[in-house]
C-alpha cells in the first residue's frame, strides 16, 4: 500500500462514526494541496501536506461523542476539551516510524497554533509553527466557514475569503502566515471551483 492509501485507511477507521469530520478532512486534502502548490513546494512536500491535512483531526476520535456530535455550540468546558484533540492526534501518530506520519503528527499538534501566537496548544508563533501546519490552518478555517453546521449555515466563497483576508469579530488575518494567505488569494478561483464542484 502507498503512504496515501494507508493514511486514508487510518482516517476512515478513525472517523467511521463521524462522517462529517471525515468529509471535512477529505476536502482539506485538495484545498491544502492547492495552497502548497502555490507556495512552490516540491511534490514530496506537497504530499506530506496532503497527508497532514487528511489526519489533522484524528485526535477527535478520542473525544466523547457527546462533544463531537453536539448539535449546538459547545460550552466553555466542552471547548476546552475540544482543544485537546490536537495533543491526542499528535500522540496517536507520533510513534509511527514513517516520514508521512511524523509530518502528520506535527500538523495534528500545530494546526490551531496562530501565527501571532494566540493559538493552542503551545502558543507557538511565526516560523516556530511547521509550514505544513500553517498551510492546513488556513485550509481548516476556510472549510469550517464554508460548511453547514446544525447551529449555522455555511458562508459563500466571497464572504469566507473576506473573513480570512480582512477579518471579523472572531478571526484576524494576523492569525495566519501571510505567505499562506497570499497563496490563498492566488488560488481564489481554483478553490471556489473546487467547492462549487463539491456542492453540485
């Protein structure tokens, strides 16, 4: 089996009870790949980004279903518990002695770190955050904003881009690597087409 097929098998097994997270992670492969390509990464590094994108939320498998499947907004206590999925994901992947899983473990741990240091779990900033995690962070927020949830309707592409590039009351461009945001702008049409095809 190829590393990609192994990662897909792991993701499907981990998220077998949570189709929404599996679909989110699968979409993330394509968006993260477009960003990595725009940044000029070599093919082998793009593949590492893709694998990290697929497995970035694997730590959610450790959390109680009552939190993962909750149809409304999380309580402060539940939100604190949810942040632990980054550490759980890293712990699940870190001991698999394969470069693909080493990279995926770092993405799982760091995809909620913010470029300005305001993220979690370790409050890393700037280039302390591995590049694959900085790429996946942008793709992750894009997909979260576009997606329907029981408590919200997904935004359209233009509104989502405005939040990422200009900010709103919850999100600031300073949260993200500016070079990855620039890649997002360059891939505007391709990402819009990708999601249009998904929704068709």
